[in-house]
C-alpha cells in the first residue's frame, strides 16, 4: 500500500511541475516581429516566418569579403560573382561559388534556404544588416565562414 501511495504522489508531483512549466513558457513568449523596421537586428522570430526584415528584403547582395578562422580576405576567383537575393514572397536566388540556386527559405533563429533542386539546405545566420551591408555566418560542417555582402 505504501508503494502505491508513493507512486501516486510522485505522479501528481511530476504532473503539476510539467503543467506549471508549460503555463510559464507560454506566458513569457514575446509576439513575433513583423520585420518592418530598418534596424541592425536580424529580425529573427520563432516559428519560421518568411517575411524578411526590411534591411535585406528585395535587394541584391554581392559578396565582398570572407572571414575564415579570423582572417578576412577578398572573394577568390570562384566566388567573384557570388550574390544573394531574399524576396518578400519567401523565395531566394543565390550564386555560391559560381553555382546558381533558387528555392524557398524560412526564417527562425537562422535563415534556412531550401533549394528547389532538392539539394542540401543552406543555413545562414544574419549577424548584422543595414541599408548597404549584410554580414552572415555560413556553416560548413563545424567551420564558421563569415561573409560580408554589399548592396547593389
């Protein structure tokens, strides 16, 4: 009988703890940003919205600098024409190492570019953005590549 009472008490305790955590989590969520301001924030929201912040929406961004392992350099010959366009309708166009890809993207803590050809998704973290410059962190395995783009 003691074991049964102990199990019931434990189940009630766990149930109350989980319920309290769910209520406190939902009460503290901030509303999603609409991305209409021109700030240097990346405009990240939870839940995967596709409307980008005004700082990089509908612009053509040309690759101007690459930083890898703390060393900044100009794009190599295979990257001279690289660019990125994120459209308001959730579509993108990118030229990466001379290869053009198009597709759709979603936005959470990272931008997730999903190529229409079914190839591997391209995760990008927007580090900063203003009217003339976009800085992004591209992951290549465990390596972070910091790309600087200039508005065209």
